[in-house]
C-alpha cells in the first residue's frame, strides 16, 4: 500500500459514503483510478466491510458490558469461540494475555438480559468463570486512527 491507498482508507473510515468523484478530488486522482484502487483494497482484505453505525440506545441496546472470560485449563478454545460466535449479544471478542483468556464486549437492552447472557456464558463448556464490568456511558468508540502519512 502506498500513501494514496492509506489516504483512501482514512477517508473511507471517516465516511464510507464518499463518492469515487469526491475521493478522487481529495487524493488527486481520477474517479476510475480511485474505483480501481478501492476495488483492490476490498479484494485484498484491507477493506473488510461497510456498515451503518447506529446509536445503540436508539435501537434498544442501552447496556454495554465488558466481560472477561477465564477458560478451563482443558478447554478447546475453538469450541469456546464458536459458542461465543453464535451469541448475538457479543459484539467483539478479544484474545487476551493474562488470567482472562477473552474479553467480550456485549450489548443488551436491560440488566436482566445481561444477567441471562452471563448465565449462558458461565454454562458454556470450557468457561471456568467470568468477570463483568458495566459501562455507565460511552464517551467514544470506534474512533479510527489515521493511517495516512501527514500531507505536506
């Protein structure tokens, strides 16, 4: 990836709805050239998806929790991960260094729904224990870091 590709990635991370014409104007290329570059970034796996970011509370997901998972010593990690993958409340899953094997970010509508999720997690084969923190508010998330080199 060159500086133009990095700039395109930055621009699309900020607003994935920018037209090829607007992207071209901002990076100094033609729209067809930008279209080709973006296609290569998509097919190469650099750009994985385009999504709408929504305010979780407006769609009934007002409770955000971070849940640490301690795995059983004999657990099959792939089986544990597959069990997490099918739980729609789990938004993100991170493999961790330290006592906890995984850190999950979950969104639910109510504390009762969070309790049900924690019970299901604790009943998952391979899970020894959980530790949960509830976010009181979200100051920011999904803030893209700039990957493009500064322009002169």
